[in-house]
C-alpha cells in the first residue's frame, strides 16, 4: 500500500476537499485523485462520496483509524531512526567479566543513560569465554574480556581499550599482617592462614602466584564473594583487584598491602568488539564514556 496515498487520504479528511488537500500537499489535484482511486481499488470500494462536499463512506470511516495508525507508526520509525543515528535512541548492548560489571561498568552505564535516556541498555556478565560467545552471537556489541586471550588472539576481536589493574594482598585491618611495616612474601605465606586464591582474575594463573600457592601452608580456592566475606571476618588474606572491593576499601573495612620486593600481580583486560561489525552510535558514545572512566580510575594502559 502506497504511503503517499495514505497521507493523501488523511489530508482530504482533514481539509474536507480534494483541492485543499492538493494545495496542502503541494501536488496537482489530478495526482490526489489518482492516489485515492488507487487506494480505493486496494480497499475494494469508494472511501468518499463526491459532491459539493466530500464525505467519508462507511468503508472510509472504518479505514481511517488504521490509516492514521500506519502513518503514525511510520513517522515514529523515522524519528527513531534519526535519533538512533545521533545516539539518542537504539540499544546499548555491552558485556563484561563479572568482577568488572559492577564498580567499573555500572558508573559508565549510568552516565550513558543520563546523557541519552532514550537508549535501552542491555548488560551481560560472565566468564571470559561467555563474553566472547555473546560477541560472536551478536548479543552484545562490546565486551570486557581477559587480554590477551589464553588461546591466542582472536582475529575477529578488535581491542578498543586496554586496561590494567594490580591484584594485591587484601586483608582485614585487624589482621596481624596488616600492622607489619612491610609485608614480605615469607610473612604472607606464614601468616595468611589461609591464603585465599581467587583464580578467576586470570585465564591462566601467573607463575608468581603459582609460586606463592605452591609454598603456602594453607590455601583456599574460593569464589569472589565467599572470599570477601571471609576477609571481612578476619579470616585469611586474599588477592583482589581494588575495584572488586572498592566500597570495602573506601570504608576501611578491608585494606591492601603490596608485597615488598615481589613482582606485582597484574590483571590485564580489554574492551573489544567484532572487527566485522560497525559500532552503533550508542556503543560509540559508550566507548568514549568508558575510556574517560577508566582513565579516572587509572586503569588505561597503552597497547602492547
């Protein structure tokens, strides 16, 4: 069904005549008549009674609300497309490792929503492989994953931001190790009881951490939240990135201590996209917001 015919039909109803509708549409009156005749053939009969006054037939009355609904729907679609092109409509689909979906991702999403409240947000969290699958399946446009991947560089994944954060011994402020002038590896191994290994920060355990684990008298491999609650109870020493326990560090419920004369453990991640897919306007804007957020947190690093 011709959209211009629907617009012409609506204008005739509003203007009350073919000639005034032609003037409003800036077309010749024969064009208006031809459009209505074509529309009447499609609906199966006359839409107007012609005379000194143009009046809708019963068929015309029945058709009018649907014609106007169709015109409104098309206009809404055009408006949405224009807004999406400016990043003011559409969907922001993003994923991240579970440990980065909160303190890192959420503030950037909140800022993006405040700037463009008409953009729908879709957020997925998971392990590295799950985020890669979400990207490959088109569920998300951008995702934060471990980088470089343990199974080699994915040729279809393009890094947009490179991120790095230290993973430090974390403990309760009343723990005996918290009062030492310097925390050394021997002191950590002897006094952690147990050493909490949260190996979910990496795809492959760093050799420096593996060396600590091999020498520790007591080791517990626990989920992130379990480890957090153990630390808050004063049990053991865990290895955490600061972002994961940001609120606990800011409130003083937990503290972090670097290991004296020991290599700093680092978790490296990247915000990536599929090389074959062009980013939408909302995603492009979100990358800018996330880059600024990462820089404020001191997480951005140069590509290596």
